[in-house]
């Protein structure tokens, strides 16, 4: 039977938590000081410790620092309020989660249901790195380059905790795959993983989609709607393109992160939010704040643990491995085996890949279709005059040094769109962004005067 230790100098609070834990089928001991906690740890190694850091004879942090037998014990901090500092402290100490006092039974039950010994997580990590050496992948992420190994280490570091993660990187790098990997390695793995593209939902509907609404709360609300936050309860919610979320809703998301609760549209009843938030953006963070696309206070609350994904051009040594993975996938699906000609594989390994891994996948699938037999030759790959690559005859766009990144991005998108005859799908493929992202940018630019011709930029 799993064993728990509650360390809290408030005797009544400790006994109440102990009773709740016992009701979930665990044996429980309590301690009101560091000295008593050390004695209990020596008597029986607990599976989980619920730890208040403010104790009469010192800080609970000392239990981490003096090697008091917590190496194979899940630690959950108990705090008077949820804050950014609490999240950072939990991460730094290696705590798996934290609970806000007074302890909510639903949140406590959720923590206990996710109980996994650290030794199990360590064994899983070892197996993943064995697979990386043998097969070249870390879960669903492919590549053995140094930059990707650094990403894998960060994923392992944060997945064992409950802190918020912010993933940055260019479009097509695989930010959702990283978010899914964090979830799969976390203690929430048996609960839902839901992904939401904040730029793909109408600004008028996004609050209802996220938080739900009550019947009659607005015209057309003929029944209660359970939002994504409730459907992801116990699991992980991935908010992609967070900078596309309306600013007024960013304020409400900030409150959810601070209070661990939200309200459906049209309701005055708070709902506990027992879920982990992972957000992502392809915009530079400083530029997003400066341009008013992301609230600075929300950035600080989301950016507890940042993970930056390198573009594919910075890890070209991974291209052959990833290209073979995509080819194996399509071969299995189509039932016919094909392979690369060395010259074709060499060209894939030297291309700039503006669309990153997403563009590589698309080109591999296209090459499979184009190959008349089992060999994918150089001729099966897109040529210089095709819209999936940067056309050699395209006019050059000179952007002055010091131009804000958002303005440079705007000029590149609009000029590429014009060069490709206003064909949006080709433009998105050429730039390596999703069609959804392109439409979002064009909608944004429609409210800004077109300054390109007036700026007198030289073309060559």
C-alpha cells in the first residue's frame, strides 16, 4: 500500500490532509517540524511527501538539501497561494507539483492519482536515450544533433514537474510534438492532451471554446457547453500561437494561471482548473510584447520553463535521419518500399529548409509520389522554379538594417504572395508556415497601411 508523509506545522491542517489521503487508500504519517520529518523518513520511505516549506525549525527546502531520503519520493509542495515564485521554486527543488491551501479535495485526488516514483521516470528516461542512440528518435522527436539533445534534456527536466512551459521556434519545427512529448513523459500521461490553435478560432467564440458557457448566456446558447479547460481536466492543454489570442482573453488566462480556477461564460461559479498549460509561439517574444500581441505579465507567467526549438537549417546533420523516417512512414502506409538515391539525399541535406520539418515531410511525400520506381532520384525533388522552394528568378527584397522584425516579416510575406500570383497555398509552403498562419497574418496586415512601395525599397 502506498505511504504518504504530510509535513506541516499546523496540526489541524495536517490531520485534515492526512484524513483525505487515507480516504484514497494510502497509509499516512504526519510531522510538524524538520526534526520529526527526518525521523518519519528514517522509519519508512514514503511514496509521496506533501511538504509545507515554512516550518518552526527551518525551511522544508533543507529536506532536499541534506539528503533526507527523498531521492525516490514524489514531493508536492503546499503553499498559501499559487504564484510565479511558487512555480519556479517547485521546479528548482525538483518537486512534482504543488497544492494551494486550503487543500481542495479534487486537486489532492488528482495529485494522488498521478503518483509515480522518480525511479520509474529515471528508468523511462534511460530507455528513451537508448532508443535515441539505436534508432535516432526520442519519443516522436527525431534527430541526434547536439541542439536536439539539449531539447531532450530540457523535456526530461520539466516533464517530471507540473510547471508551465513556453515553447518557441519557427513554424514547422514541431512545437506541438514537443508539447505532446512533455505530456507523455509526465505524471498526467493517462489524462487528456488537448491542443488548441489560438489563431484558428473566431475571437468572438474563443472564450466560450476555452472556458465553456451556460445555457442562455448569449444569443444562440441553447444548452450548456463544456469548454476545453474542463475537457482537459487532469491532463495537459497546449495553447499554440498564443500571441493570436485576443488581449482581453489573455487577461482571463492570466487569472486562471494565478488562481487555478475559471468561470464559464454566463456563470458566477468558479471551476477548479486541474490541468497543465503548455503554450507556444513562432513570434520572437520581445517583439510580440512590443507590438502588443502578447501581454508582458502573461509572458512572465507562461515563461516559467522556456524550450526553444532550433530551425532545421541549424541541424542539417539530422536531415537524412528525419527524411528516412518520413519515407518509412509513407512506405508503410502505401504498401510499396522506396529508397533514396545518394544524390537526392545529399541535396536534401544541403537545402536551407525555410519551412523546417513540416516542409521536409511534404517534400518527402511528394518525392515518393513522383518516383516512377523504387528509387527516389534528384529529379523527383522540387526544382528551383517550383513554388515549394525559393525560386531562383524571384526578385530580391532588400530590408534596411534596424527594421522591426514584425515589419520585415510583413514585407517578406506580402512580396512572396505577390511573386507567386497571390496563390496562398504556394506562399505558405514557400515560407514554411501553415496556411492558417498566413491567413492570420494577412488579416492583421489588412488593418495596417501598405507602406512597402512608399519606403523606396530597392529591388534587384
